[in-house]
C-alpha cells in the first residue's frame, strides 16, 4: 500500500493532468471535500516546502 504522501502527490499530478475532482474521489475512495483539502495542501506545499520533490516542481 502506498503512503498518503505518495497518494497525495499522485492526486495532484492527476488533477494537473486534467482529471476531475469527482474522478479523483472515485479513484482514491475519498469524499469531494477531502479531495479539495488534499489538493489545497499539495498546492501550498509546492510553494514553501524544502523537500527536493517540491523544489523541482517550482523550478519546472
């Protein structure tokens, strides 16, 4: 089983690729509100995190 961090990163990548919120919820068995919370958190992490994964996204 993948960790929540991996799931959240995948969800953000899928959203950026054009998947709908409803589709993300169905794919990951989450409510629409939880999907929105995850995407908001990932968006905020992209701006401030020192993690190399997020740093590379800021440079891209």
